């Protein structure tokens, strides 16, 4: 029965093997190596011991970035845990035209973050749609400068992330809702539980595992945020570079004459240390689901 | 069902009570009352305004002429005098069409690489027995723990040492065979029952023939999913091309758009036209292939 020659699997595996070694395993090892050097974007560099890690301890911008990440995570988590679930509940009933709504709600997910951030810039500027509408409706008496100031910029970026993530997590919830027992819903309804009551005592417990998955996904993506902040601050990182994220710092050190790949790699290691816990949990959750 | 469907105090509540209640008892749970249906559609429309409204506003801005005030306090969604001028202006300001071409080249390489590389490897890992398979799988799984941003700097060093810095090949190369796609294709091949394969083996078919005649026809769904993901991922990507590319001639659309708004113009109409040029192709791809897309997501093709 053995018709296959020994090298056949390796021929088929060839391209993937090359990519695994050259573009996955080697960069992981090399990040560690680079973190102990003063490599520059244009080449060169020598071993500098733990200098980059010492520098991290005295980097004010890094502190800002880490605080921003924590705020990002804390605000995104509750919003992206529940809003997409509500959307999914809304899409669950097979009403006419529901496929259209599902596709439409997903559109922000497939758009590039750059496109979305440029749209947001236009929406949120002093004379933009949001300020205009808010003033028309009497919520504001004068425009709110969404795109200047550390915290307003950060919250604008968060609103963008939440908006863009709605459809993504909605789809995850939608497939989980299919498994929530219909009998339980019916029983609760017979017992006189209203829709809000049933949402909390039937739907939410029914998608508990998915909520865990979603919160891990949200945590990881909040720690990896880049494009939203980069485009909204026009690459500057906001006033005094205080509205940066860790990944924005990494990118900043990756370019030009002032770049420092060694320090950027040390920051990358820090990012790894922060994300590895959630990522391992994610892998576990995904394997359990599969 | 009561709480949400009760009309607000003061609203006329003439139709309700008896008739729908009887209907509900008649056809059981699951048939919706008219008021619940209306409420659901109202909420769906509200969500539609929130999710799609900003795109419509951007499209509308891109079609407004220089003579129309785009800052009015009462927003005008329909341009009074629609014009394509801004699309012309954006092509005069930056080489947006050549940026689109660059994005397309990168996306095409990503699609081809992933379709071929992940299919071949997925088949080998699912259907062939050989030493080292477990080790290979463990390593692939291990790479999934690394967010792409962690290795982006050393990835750049690799691409630079291959002499591919500031090239489109350099942009496409690192994700041309994504490990996640290898795993997804392996899962698709594993779903094919062994009995189907065994007949081919007994007939003396080679691994290659089994892949072409038994494997491929059964994994078309997943194959389309990973190619759609690869296309959208490459087209939308920003951080990696931003790091690799330095010459503005080589920019992809996303990098070029950021460059446009940062350095060349603060005219919202022109920027809006630029964003639409990047947005509309991806919407067309998505709208035509969304059937596969959602099926893929349901099958677990979720990128972390």
C-alpha cells in the first residue's frame, strides 16, 4: 500500500517549511538577538548588552504608551463584550432581509483601518458631522476638539476600534447563539420572563464560553493597536507623543536616521511578554472549540 | 416578550392585546407579533445607520463640488451638484492609480502564495504519513502565539538582508504562506473521509493524483475562504508596508492615502475621494464573495 516515496511529503511541505523557518521561527529568534544590539534601520549594529532594557526603564513615552494600552483595554472590553452580542441577538431571527443587514454590519470589518481612520478624522473634526449634529441637537454649545489633546484623541481612537470591531465579534456571537437552547428560552417565556430578563438569564449564560473568547480577543487586539492612533494623530502620536501605543513606538524606532532597531526589538519583547498569556489562552479556547 | 414591545406611555395602543395573543397561542413560540417585528426592524435600521452611515457620508463628501459647503450644521447627505472632480484631483495630487496597482500586485502575490503553499502543506499534513509531521505541526501551532507585531522588526531585517527592502515583493513575502492558513487547509483535508481516499490508494494513485482528484474538489470552500482572507488582509494592511516601503513611488494604497492626508492636502473632498478608491474595490470583492466568507467564519476561520 505504500505507494508514496519518502520525499513526497517534504516536496509538498516545501514552501510552508521554508516560510515556517525563514519568516516565523527565525524572526522570533532574531528579535531576541536584536534586542541586545544597537542595530540601525540602515544596517550595522553591535552587541550592547542590556542597554536597551535599561533604556526602557527610563522611557517616559513607554509609560504613556502602557497607560494608554490599559485604558484602551478597559474601555474596549465591556463595549465589545456586549454591543456585538446585542447585534447578534437582533440578527438571530430569520426575518426577510436579514442577510443584507448582516453583510452591512460587517462592512466596517473588511474596510482598511486607514480608510476608517480617515473617515473618522473627517467625522470628528471641529466642523465635522459629529460636532455639527451634537450642536444641532443641543448636546454641545461649541465643538469638542476630538482630535487634539491626549485623552480625547485616545477616546476617539477607541470609538473607532469599537465601531470597527462590532461586526467581527457579532459574527462570532452569531454562531454561538445557534447553540443556545431554544427550550430554555421557551420555558423562560412561559414563566413570564421578558426579553431583557431572558437576555441576562438565558442568552448570556448560554454564550459564556464565547464571551471568554471575545474578551481575550479584545484584550489582545487592544494591546496591538496601531493604525487607529497613527492615522488619527497623523503619525505624530498626539501632543508630545503621549497618545502612542506600544506598537506605534516600535514603528517609530523602525525608520530613518534616528531609528533604533535594537530598542524596537526590546520593545517587541515587552509586547510579547504582555500578550503571551492571552495568546496561549486563545489557542486553548480555539482548540477546545474545534 | 412584553417589556420591549410595550409602546411608550401615551402612544396609541389600539391594535394590541387580544388578537396577537390568540395568534401566539395558536402557532406557538417563534412566530413574532407584528409589533416585535417592527421594533426589530427599527433597531436593525438604527444599527445600519451607525455602521454604514459614516461610509455614506464619506461617499457623499467625495461627490460634492468645490462650490458646495461641506461644513453646514445641517448635514446634506445628497450632494446638490454631484461631481467626479475630486476623483480627478486626487489622481493629480498623488499617483493613486499606481498605488492601487501596487496594492493589487501585493494582494495577488499573497493570494497565489497562500493558495498554493497552504494547500500543498495542508494536504501533506492531513493525508500523508511521514516522520517529522508532529514536530512540524507543533512548530506551526507555536508560531500562532506570536502576534505579528512582535516579530515585525526582525522581519524587516530579514527582508532587508534579502535585498528586498522598499520592494513590493518584500511587502508580500513574509505572509505569502501564512501558518494559520496551513492549519485551516489541513483541517479541510482532514474532513474528507479516509474511505474516499483509500479507493484511490488501492488503485495505485500517487499522492499528487490523490490531491488533484480526491482532495481539491472537496476543499474548494476553505480554499476560497483563505484566498479571500489573504486578499483583504494584503489590501488593507498598513503597518508592514509602512515599515518596508520608503520610496513614495512604491507605496501601496493605504500608505499612500495616509501620505496624501498628511502631506498634500487638507481638503476633505479630495481625501474622501481617495478613501473611496481604496474602499470600493474591497466592498465589491466582499459583496460578491460574502457567501463563502460567512461560511468560512462559521467553520472557524477566525483570525486572532
